[in-house]
C-alpha cells in the first residue's frame, strides 16, 4: 500500500518489464485482436502483387534476424556480429540440402535450425572467454570466415551464389489462402515474436539483464550464468538459422548478402529501432530493408540520405525509434497522472522514504495493508530449501542448546591469494554456529571481503574446506550455493538498475522456482508460470515491506532511488528466498540512523526465524550490539573469535582494529 | 622470407597507424570511430583530386592532412558528442559513426566518381636493396613514420602531464574532471589526432592503393583488427597488432595462395583472442601470465 496516502496498493505490472505478465481479461482480448490483425495482414499480403510480397517478406525475414540479435545484444549484453554468419549457414544449408542432395524442403528446416543452434552453442561458449568489444570482434571474424568459405567453395556457387529452392504451393483446396511462402515467412516471424516476447515477460528476463550488467549478482541469486548465456545464444542462433531458412526462398543467395557489412547492419537495425525493446528491432529491420527500395532516387544520393538518417535518428533519439515513442508516451502518462492525482507524490520526486523506525507498528501496518488478493500466493514456495528438509533428528529444534552448537557454516583452514598478489587469506578457520548472528570485522585489507567471496562462491579457495550444514561446498559454483540456501549481499549494491526494487527482489527468488529457463520460451501461456510470476511479485512485495520499503518505491526504477533504498532493497533480495544462511557485506554503508536501527531490528528478527547471519561491518557499535559472536581478521590472518564481550576486551583486537 | 617480412612490416605499419587512430579515440572516449577508414580515404582522394588539378604534391598533402584532422573533430561534434551526452555507455555511436562513414564514402563517389584515380608516386618508384631483400623508399618511409609516431606518442603519454591526464580520463572521466581535466577538450584532441593518423596512413598507402572512394572499408576493417590484436588498453599496442597482421597476411598470400590473406589473418586473430582475450600487448595479459607460469613450472621441474 502507499504509505503516504493510505491508498491500497494496486498490483499493477509495469509496462516495459512486466514481471508478472498477468494477461488479465483486457490483455488476452488484446492478444486475440492482435493475432486476428496479424492473420488478416498475412492474408492480405498473400494476395498482393509479387513485388509487394518480395519487399515485405525481406523485411519480415530481417525482423526475425534483428529480434534474434536483440535477445543476445539488448537483453544479455552480447554484441554479436556473428549473426550474419549464422544467417548464411541457415540459408546455404537449406539450399544445398535441397538442390544438391534433394532433401524435402521441410526436412531441411529442423536440420538447419538445430545445426545453427549447435554452432551457436560454440559461439556462446566463446562469450564466456571474451566479452564486450572482443566478443563483437570474435563473432565478426566468424562471419568473415563463413563468408570466405561460401565465396570460395564450388558447392556454394562461389561469388555467383545459388538459386533459391522452390517453396511448395498450397494444394488446390487451400489455394484461396494465396501465396504459400507468405504464410511460411509469416509463421516464422510469429514464432519468433512469441518466443522472444515470452522470454521478455518471463522470470528469466530479469536474470538476463543481471547477467548483462552485474554477473556476480546474477550468480548470487542462483542464476546459472554460463549455462544461461550459452543457452540464450544458441536459441538466438536457432532463430537466425530459421531466418536464413526462410531467406533462401526469396531469391538468389550470394556471399555479398552475408558479409561483414551485413553483420554490422543487423546490429544497426537493432540500435536504430531501439535496443532491448519488444518492437524496436522490427521497426529497425523494416526501415533498413525497405529504405533503399521505397526511397526512389539516384542510388548515390540515396546512399547519402541513408547514412544521414543513421546520424540524425541516433543523434536526436539515442534510444532509437521506439525509445522516442516510449519517452513521449511516458511523458504523456506522467502529465496525466499529475493532473489526476494532484496530491499523490510521484515516486522519485517526493519520496516518503523508508518507513521511519517504528519497527513493529510499521510491519503490522504494511502486512495488513498488503491486500494480496490471493492468499495462496504467499504460501510456502514450491521449492523449499534443502537445508530445512534435514530430518529433525539431525538438526534439533531451535531453542535447544544443542542447536546453537551445530555449525551452519564452516570454513576450515582456507587460504587464498590473488594472481600475482600477496596472500589475502592465510589458513583462516571460521565457524558460524547455527541460528546465531556472527560478526566479521577487521581493518581495510584484512581479507573480510575475500572471505565473503570465498564463502559465497564468487572466488574459489586454493586450500581448505567450506561446509554448509555439514555438506562440503567449496567446489560448488555460486549459483549452487544459492540453491542450497545461502544468500549474500554486496558491499556496493550491484543489482539491475533498469528494474524496480520489486523486480529485483523477485529475481532474488530465482533459485526457488523450478525450470525457469525452459519455461521462459512459452511463459505467458503456462498457467504454472503465470502463477509463479504472481507469487514472485507477491513475495517480493512482502519482502520489501519487511525491510520497511513501502509501495512508493515499488514502481520506481532502481537507478532512480536513493542509496538507502538501494541498500535496503539488496537486503530484501537476500531475505526473500528465506535463506538458511545470510551473508551481509557492509549492510549499513551509507544508511541513515533510522535505517541503521531498522536493519538492526531486521537482523534480530532473522535470528528469531532461525536464520544464520554473517555480518561484515565497520560500525562496531552495531556489531557488538547485534552479534552473538565476532571474528576478527587482520592482514589475512585470524586474530580471534569469541563473544562480543570477549572480543571487545581482547588486547590484540584493540591494537589491530579499535586503535586503542 | 626476409622480403616477406619487410613487405609485411610496411603494410602492417599502415594497419597499425589506422589501428592507433581507432585506439587513441577509444582510449579517451570509449568510442570506436567507424568512419576512420573513410578519413583515410578522404585524405587519399583529396591528394589525388588536387594533383590531378595540377597542384604541387606538397601543398596537397598538407591540405589533406588538415582535412582529415578537421574531419575527426567534425565527427566528434556531429555524431559522437550528442550520443555520449545522452548515455555514456550506450552503443548508439556505432550507428552514428557508421552513418558518417557511409555519407563520406558516397559523397566521395559522387565528387570523384566510383572508379580508381591515379595517385602521385611519391617515393614509390625508387627501390633500395636491404639485407638481401629490397624495398621502395615509400615502404621504408612508412615503417619509419610509424616507428617515430609510436615513440613520440609513448613519450607524450608517459612523460608529460598531458599524457597522464589522458590516462586519467581513460580510466575515470568523472574523477579526471574533478582534478581539473577538460574531458571535452581531450576528446576533441583525440578525434583530431585520430583523424591525423588516418590521414598520414592515407598519404603513405596512396601510391600502392590508388585513389578509390570505397577503399575506406577495407582499410578500416584491417585497422580495426590490428587494434584488436594489440588490445585497447594501450594505444601504441595497436601498432604491434598492425605489424603482426601485416606480416601474417603477406605470409598467407605468399605461401598459401593469393586469396589466403582474406581469411588467414582472421583465423590467427581468432586464436589470439581466445588465448588472450584482451590482446597480446596488454600488461599482465593472460598469454604472458601463462608463459611465465609455464617457464616457472619448467624451471622448478629442472631444479628438482
């Protein structure tokens, strides 16, 4: 609910990144209308002149290609210039299999798509090795090599290229449908749009954004970043192969259509239309493929105009066509909302801030105001934590003295040194008892953050063992440790700035839901997925309320919120999946006194809920206040571990840390 | 063999100069100026056009270098600055600089036609024997100019306050602004210097490439690959990348077949990128680390 106005919260999904892609009645009606219009358009084109068909089909094929590129470039941050090469493989593959080996043209389709997807797996795996500009150049070289190969081989027709195979026409009974090829291309485009838009509305999409901008964050919430990158790239490659397959029916294919210029042009389509948007790549593809045909003038001057349009569109609207439209739309909506609401503060302008320190009252108030329409949404999550499934015999109930003696997390004799650097940690043993709050302090450079990164799986230790609830985890990846119920926060918040706090917190639940990746392909069509989306949103909202963030912040982009809200959001992310072990790396940095009080209360609440908490912090008052035990590190060595009182009294600690 | 190396070095020097033109701009602004190849083309076309109008070669060269330098600055203000002001991290500059490249190339084709024009021979006709191989004075000049430019650049980069400010801007423009660096001024100078380098490369390569409105594409790509081999962390490394690329493509066209220079260098670059994802000459590069580790392993084994 809106804390400031007391107005109940409307669970309204966001326009651009609707996590909860809840197709309400209005939305499904819109889908039906859209589909009907699409089919009607296809019918119209299938009956139009072959000249117009030719134009529009080329535009449609490039739309498939641009959409597939945007999936990796826009959403996942892999700027591929290899899509021209993948496109060529699809087109040449289908043509050669058909004309040279006499395969049925529909048999070549799965072969091309799967084959190109496999090539995509290899290129996607390269992205784990090279990133950014280097990935772009690596993939450009792939395109160049494919281009050289198809130019030189005789089976590909050399520079002359190959004539297109015939696309079978409809049987007599269906001839009323018009040109069959139009239906084929239209179907391919529809398939692409469905798959990509599904992913964009799925719970996988925030994970992709996180991989793009903050990979450590993604793996800390349980996203298998390497697998996801490779998977998404190979899906994108499969769609590029599909585009190639459809392209081969449109006319002669020649190496010139798939050279480095073409590779760059596909990226230009995406950027010009609007990167990381639903429709932008389509606009860009239609513009670039139709411009030379529609603008009828001296070819040289036309080329000049073409280049000039590039410059001016991007200089005037750096977000591309769709970015321009979206900005206009946001402005319109904002003005209207201002006019309507009058007194209601807009998030980001007049923040009612974090609920002031009235811990119990605020919680109850928010909890009761949360008007979750379906109480089932907050029922226990689908995948409860394995750690909690340990039979009661092994883990005695809380409150029993023995429970506190059981270690939740043990780091035994671990050592780590950075490449070419000194030892960051030397033979450190660090045991955290279950259900306690354990502080980790030490001067700057003492190895606290290194230890946290080793525990969470960000770094791999070179010697020693780490156990979580008695299970050895030092060889597990960060995402596996998140799966086992260990969550962490980062010293400087590294979440996804384009998303709202609620969407970020929902991403924190990634490890608690099954098979998000495969289901993302058809996400809005799966009832289970839609339910999961709603549950994620509801749990995320509750979790935000628990750290004291009201609805005012739910809709603002994380990039626009103040630092304190960002820190608390991070806390909500880590708490949302109900971890059994929670590592907080300097949770108080930059928080106000009221917010510090809030976090202290929260940590105590977590302890009551049997969560084991590890806190790295410099504010010793906070540490000695909330921690049951404190470990002190200095220069990569363990100084001491003991209760707060013991540690405070320790002479060595005073010397190395408290400076007395 | 020596002949191949020398020829490779001289063509590599051209690639390296273009690579440095990219690198200097990228170093300061994090932008790849995709119209760099067209700046080279512009300087070639201007010299060719003016000498065909019976200008003396000297003034034509001076004018062409001025034009390519000014061209770099114009590109910055027209196509790069507005985009960066909106979002420093977006890739929108790719589209706008490509657009500039297309416009320049096509305007050149409109002005000078699409077929190749002659270019003054400069020092190209005069051969000189060298260590058993032989080079033209133009090739020697090319290598010499490249070496002098790299040396001068490194001295300025490392020894002067100006150069150090450039490093500061490269790593953190906001911090550099805070200590008083004028980031815009540096960006303008980087684009100007990039334009000048591209122009110089044009003057040097003109006698063998002749003057064609579309040759910017080819040289642009090769220069870009040189940049990638060398790595973007140090602008001068692009010259090393250029030399490697030049030698490799000459080797490929001599020993494999004349077309092999179309793909062989790229295969090598691919291998290089996979081994050292940030270029060969980057400090603490993966390759060097691996080699050091390997040497240590071998030496420890031998001592045992």
